């Protein structure tokens, strides 16, 4: 049998190579691990219904401004007054329908009018009623519907 004789020099070289290989493999494992990058700050998404058409309010008054806002909001009128209802809306729609239904005391219909509008954000739409020989004294209400769905209402008195 032949025995191969290993010299002390080759044994040391092999040993060094083995140690170097282990160091290369183990070195990354010993390094300080970096924390994962922090998630970017969360942005607040717009409300889910920001573009859904909605009636946000109704103001009543005796006069309106050029921007279709009531000059002075009130809920009591004289018999000869023209009564304005300004309907505030927001949302986006190529076409929407607003209906103002004016009633007296026990629900007796005074007037009903419809306006088709295009919605591209906040807007005001004006409705009004007038009666040349005067309104009877009593309780009234205007009910606003958007696309056939009741949205807002406002009560007022004629004295």
C-alpha cells in the first residue's frame, strides 16, 4: 500500500484555505443587520364618497347674491315675500336632478320645480316661490331631492 505523505506545509495551507472559506461564509452573518426601511408615511386617502353627488345644505331667504347665496338666511317671511331656497351641493356627476317640493301646513302642495345640473364640485342652485296676492299665514316646508332621493328639507313660517 502506498501512503501518501502529507507535508506539514500542505496541511497548514489546506487548513488556512478552509478557515478562509468559513470566514467568507460566516462574515456576513456576523455583521449587524440593518433594520428594514421604514414604511413611507401613510397619506390620508380622500373620503370614499368625495365624488358622490350630495346635497350639503339648504338656506332660505328673501334675496340672493350673484353667486346664488342667500343675502340673509331666515325662516320667517311676510305674505308678499318671494321666498328663495338655495341648495348647496358637492360631488361630481355629468347630470343630476334637483327637485324642490314646497308644501303648506299638512302637506298641501304649493309648488314643485325641477332643475337638471352638471356637478363638478361645490355649487349652489336657486329655487324660489312667489304669490302676487300673498301667502297664507302658517307653516311651510321645502323638501329637496337629488336624483329622486330625499336629501334635505327646511321649514319656515309666513306671518
